[in-house]
């Protein structure tokens, strides 16, 4: 029997989230939140590992990751009332660390500044309802190819972190030592993740990461540093973003890529989760603009805290499958991410080869988008293929995006189909072409 306080809380939750209207209740929403959290909690280990490779302090990144995920999910739940959780996105964190910082030579502070600027642009686009105009102007084949290319890029990083693929001066890359403990443990972790996910075990990716980490104590010389402690300091990354430095670099290679991928990723993810939840009416989400506002606010806040772009997670579909229908699901996810702040000792001992299987699995899942490309129309399929292939082979997401837009515009022009190309494509292609001709590659 509920106390008066309990009844008041339930009444407040009902009034805000409209639980009965959505055919759900508090217990279902909280269980859905736990389900979503278990499927995406791997990011608290993976994100510090990736951004740490760019020289960022991993303890502070761990805190920033938890806070950004909690804040983003909270805004989504309370403001947009959707069961969609947010956290620093896979792919964008790799672009941040391996391209913007390690390859282009920018500092991580400047990279955070670029993320902040892209978030502000995303916020303006959402505020003035320009999203549909931009999305409709970009060919579907290029949007799909960007996701596939990022998947291939993540796959290359994962195989390298696992020691399965290593550099070779004669063949560029070759197979690593598969007898080494890191490579063997990564292979085991990968198969465990795939098998558990196929068997519909909740938290399959998280279980795989933790299993490899535990095995590393016995077979790879890793040392256990404890499980629970007070959260580390956020000071090393808090408000360390360099906005003026990012502006001085220019927007083509960094900000534009962040912005485009954020826009496509967020929109595609939200539409996918909404479709599974039955929220789409005539193919549209009722509160899409609120959801995008929540997403863009999370990007800006995440950059200030000290992490790469925050975005909606497709893993939210697991919570929807478990019955989540309102923002209370996202609020539950936010609370669980805040609880993770006390697990920093565990996060600090997770090796790169333990998160590599998770990266590789996510990469494999991203390749399924290839089926959406019209392979019979070479003016669509060839630019898409070039986009996807250029990302891992040039080790640059920005270059892949640039090659895709330029080749799309050129092929449509040469085949007499220039009228099919929307203005957004001509503008983006021209900007990238100008960049290559007058400012050089990279």
C-alpha cells in the first residue's frame, strides 16, 4: 500500500510523462530504462579508452562521459518525453581522437571547441526548424554511405587495438601475432558478444568487455585496482574547450563533418526508435524538434564537460522492446549513468583490447546499411562506395565525406542528371573542392 508521499510521486510522474495515455506504468518504464542502460553502458569504458589515445585524461573523460550521458538522457526524458537515451557517440569519438587530434595534429582542447561549435549549429538548425530542408537535400545513398564508412573505420581501429591488424611498410597492413594474449582475448570477447546478443542476453556488449577485462588479470598481466571509489576530478577537462582555436582552423574538415554526422545520426536513430515504439504518424515524429533540441543541447554540454559529441543511441530500441514508451525510461537511464560515477577504478583497468571487440561488433552492425543503396544506379552507388571506402583507406572520415559529395555531383553532371542534385549537395561539394584545391588535402 502506497504512502501519501508515494501517491504524490506517482501522480507527478503520471501528469508529466502521461503514462496511462501511452499504455505503460512506472515499473515498466524503470525496467525499460535498466534494459537500455545495460545495452549501452559499454560506452563508459570505450569512450575514455578512445579519447585517452588522443592525450585526454581518462579519469576526467570517464566522469564527463557519465555526466554527458546522464544530462542528455535527462533532457530527452523531461523535455521531449521520449524513451531515447543519449551518450557520447561511437564513430564521432574515433573521428575526434584519431583524425582531428592524432592525424591533423590539433589539440584535444581545439577538438572540443569544434564539437561545441557543431553543437551550436545543430541547436540553431533545430531551433529554426531547418533540419528537414538539410536532410532532404542530402542524397539517401550518401547518408547511408557515411554510416557504412564510419563502420569500416571503426572496424580498422578495433582490429588494430586488438593487435590483429598491425602496420607493415611493404603491404601497409598485415596480420598481427594471433598467439599474443591481447589478440586471443579480443577474439574470445568478440565471439562472446555476438553469441550473447544473438541469444538476446541483455548487456551482451558490456558482458563481453567485463569478461575480457577479468581474463586479462590472469593471462595478460593486468592488475585489479578496485571496484568502487569517489568520482575522479572533472577539472582536467571541464571548460577546457578552445573555441577560438577551432574557428582559426576553419570549419570544413572538422566542424562540418561533426555537424553532418551528428545530424544524420541523431535523426536516423530517433526515427528508428520511434518506428519500433509506434510513435510515427505518416512517417513523422510528433515531437521530433524537441528531441533534436535535447540532442543538440547535450552536444554543447558534453563539449563543455570534456567529451566528444553526444548523440541518441539506437540501443534505446532495446528499452522500447521491453515496454518503454515515455521519457521516464530515459530518466531512469540518466540515474544509472550517475551511479556509474563511482565505478572509476573498474573503468581505469579496462584495456584497449577489451573494448576492441565492442568496437568491432558495432562496426559490423553498421555495415548492414549497405542493403539500402540502389546498386543498379551507378550515379548513386559509386559515390556511396567511394565515401565508404575512402574513410578507412585515407584514415579520414572527412575525406570520405568530401569524396562522396564531389563524386556524386560530378557523376550527376556528366550523365545529364544535374537537376537531381539538391542545392545542399552543390554547396558542400564546392566547399570541399575549394578546400582540396586551395588549402590542400588532409
